[in-house]
């Protein structure tokens, strides 16, 4: 078929019509592509694990992680320094931003959970205590021990204290005592190394504990049997406890002081010591320095002198000591 001009014109119009229809169809079916806005995020301190109420926060509890700034509460912490040393007031979920309302204020802490009639006593324990390595936790029960060496005894004339450094000892003060807190932490979570432990004790035990912590080293051992009632028995009706009572040392009765007479003869002066039975004692108030047999004090019948007969074993002689104008 021979193409004529009008046929070429019609073909051109058809092609233009098809292109127009295609363009219109594309416009009708096209979807507008909207670019998603990039969310603002920042790095914040978060808990590495779930934290129980009463936990003392340390740097071991914290790590930094990203979070959307649009979801942050007004009291969200922005750095770890603001959190370390605080105590958790409520349960905290790991990997979430930390807020001020979840913690007690700096220096504040929860009320102690102490039974009626009991006291909370905080003491410093030795480096060897298992608590230091986190093996003993608040809420568990321990036995309390005291180790006494030469540093626990001050200089004294009591002969029972001589050689105290050779007679060092360890004694069990209490059994089955509940641990209230460790280094200000009140939960059974991991505890940073430290030495302060708070124990639940009764009134008498509190007195013993305070004295023992001053006179010796305190150590704890884990007691799996729970509460106990055994321990050192201090017999004291008074509102006090002494070191001798704690160590079981019986108080010695104070010896009665001897009676002293002074003798003046010429320019000389002498003194004699007498016991309550009228027997003459040594120059130092005892008979240890005298190799003598003494007889009771008696009057020489003139009312002015008192004499005593003294027998010296070495010579067998008898001497008379007199005191004038007593």
C-alpha cells in the first residue's frame, strides 16, 4: 500500500495520542515518595542488668547506649557521674534511660528493715571475710567472730595479760545474725569490694559488738542454717560490757590496803605496814621481802607505844619495834 500524506498525518496523531494516554496513566498511578526524616539520637547512661530496689549504684552497674531524644523524660540522666552512689528506689529495667525519680536523692536511703526490739550496728570487717568477694549478701545470715592479739590489750598491771601476743585467740561472738546491708547496699545484688557491714542485733549484742570492734578484728562466716541464738555469754546485770567480761576474765577483788604507822626518832623517820589482823608486813606493804615470823600488834601497857615481836629465822633473835605518839 502506498503511503499518502494523510495516512502519515493520522499515524502521527495516533502516536501522539498514545503518548498522551501513557503520560496521563502514569500520573494517575504514581505514588509520591516521601523521604523519612532522620530521628535524633544521643548516648545516655543505662543499666547493664535489671536492678532491684535498694541497690547501691556503682559504675559496674552502668554502661552507655543510644536512645531517641524525642522519648526522653525531663528528669533523664545524661551522664554516669550523676547516678553513681545513689540507691535505687524502684525496679529498673536494663538498657533503658535512667530517670531521677527512680533513685533516692544523694545521701538519702530507704528505712532499715529491722525487727521490733532489734538494733542495726555497722562494723568494719577484715579483708579475709567472704563478704568482701560478694559471697555473703544482705538478707543472709552469718556467724560473727572476733580475733584478739597483742594490739587488743593495753598496758596493764594485770598479770593475766602478760604475753598476750603469744596467746592470741579467735572467739565466736554470735551465730545466725542477719545481714542488713553491705557498703550501704540493701539487696542481694553484686556488691563492690568494701568492708562495712550492717548487722541486726539485740541490745546486749550491740554493746558486745561495739566493744569487740574496738578491741579486735571482726570477721564473718556464712551460716546456711538461718537465725541462731548461740554465742558468747556475758554475765552482766548492768547496762555496760567490759573487755574482761567479754573474754571471760573474772574480776579480782581489790586487796585491802595495809595500815601504815610512821615512826620518828631523833632526826629519823620510819614507816611500818600492818594487815587487818595486826601482823606487820614488809617495807613495800607485803611479806614477800621479809624472811620473818611476825606476831600480832600489842600494847606495851603504858598507853603510848605499840610493839610487835619479830623473829628472824636466820639468827633466831627477837627484836622489838616501837612506835611513839601514834
